[in-house]
C-alpha cells in the first residue's frame, strides 16, 4: 500500500544542516565541554540526511529496517573493537 506524501522541502533541510554545522563549528571554539553538545548535533544531522536525502522517511519500512540492522551492526563492531583494543578498563597492576 503506497502512502501519499508531498514533496519534501530539500532547501529547508539544507538550511537546517548548514545551521547545525555552523553550531558545531562554533562549539569547537567555545570553552565548554564539547562532546555533550556535539554528539546530539551530529546525530540530528545524520537523521536529517538519512530521512530526507536517503528517502527513508517515505520508503517502505523494510528499507528502514535493513538500514537499522547495518547501523546496529556497525555499532556492535565499534564497541567490540573499543573494548578489545582500547585502554584497559580496570588497571590491576600498580
């Protein structure tokens, strides 16, 4: 069953991405903790790109599910490698 949708406003999405990028660049020059601000901004930008420019907002749920399987697989690999090769969590030798 196809759902009817209007054409997305790509110009508005582009302007939002520009504003978010400018905010990220500005944060890097401020004397504030960067990660708590930059991570949500980056996630917001990624979601906008995926929904509108990759057309997942208007596609079948199957494609969104396949995309999410890839995202969770990549996160599992990143977390696994971080735990394997990152700094030790418990320093037992003093």
